[in-house]
C-alpha cells in the first residue's frame, strides 16, 4: 500500500489554510486517516481543524502502544467508533479547559480506518466533503451549511453516532478522502488543454511511483492547465 497526501491554501483564502489532514498506523495492518475543513465563517477555524488532527494523532499513538502489547481483533467499524468516542471526549475536555465557544469548534471530518489484513475499511462522514472508493466518487454536499462536529459536543455520544453516515468499504484498492476544495478549482490562466481536476487527483494513477504524486499533480494543474483550488484543499489517497 502507498499513501499520498496534499494540503493547499485556496486562492480565496488570504491568511490561513483552514483544512488539515492526518495519516498514521495503529499497527502495520491498520491505517487511520482523516481530512478536516474548518468553517470559514467560524472563528480561527484553522485552529479547530488542526486541533482535531492533533487529537487524532494522540489517540492513534495510544492505540498503537496498546496494540503492541495486546493486539486487537476489532473490526474497522468498531475501531472507527472507538476513535470517534475518544475524539468526542477529548474535544469536550479541551473545550472546557480553553473556554472555547461553539463558533470556534466548527470543523468537518472525514475519517477512515482500514484493515489491510481483513481487506476492509469503514469511513465516517461528518459534514461535507468527498470520498472516492475504487473509482466511485461520492460528494457530500450540505449546501454550504455543513453539520459540523462542534454542534454536537454537548450531546450523548452514542445517540449522536447512530445518526452518522458510516460507510463500509469491502475492498481496499484505491481510496481517497478530500475536503470540498477538490471541487473548487478555478482557471487563472487560459490553456488549450482541458482536464477534470477531481479525476486527475483522485482516480488517475499517473505518477503513483513517487510519494509526491498529489503535490506534483497540483503543480501540473497550476502550470500546465492554469488551474488552482479556490477553496482550501486537503486530500489523503491510499492505493493498494
């Protein structure tokens, strides 16, 4: 399996990239990855998307240490729920410690747990974004009113989780998670050539021999086709 990531500030954002991404392993067979998109209309939204990624890193590291001594046989769906439960709790602790207001907690989250030994995975979608699973693309568009995680931190976790979109993955071949910036490409310089940026980044496997595949593709979109994302963009792509 090879992993590729890219994170880029959008042309319409002057100061900060409000997206963030995370990628790490619980063990050699189990990978966890996520993309987050902070709400532009929120306060310091780059902070909550980054904070969410840092908490995920803490959770996965702790799981990695525990798994080293007592290997887990939990399914990807069970691992996913446990990670989210811990994230929910950690965010509530920090919300109280830092006295964060609701408009400082607004981030979307696409979270994947994949078990390469089982050949299966599970994806949680909170808010909007886009996933591509083995060539099939699904866009989660909530008409610029995403159901941000921060809206629900005061709720009972189990009740909230039952209402979420959890997508099973039965075959691990080519999977991408992306914030909605992947659909925001604009033409800055006219070019005689045309291309679909979404297909180019998430489906086309050209340059997959290099770890910098996605960054190189973004450079090609900019310099060959005159295109850049208008909105911030975070992408994690896994190819088996």
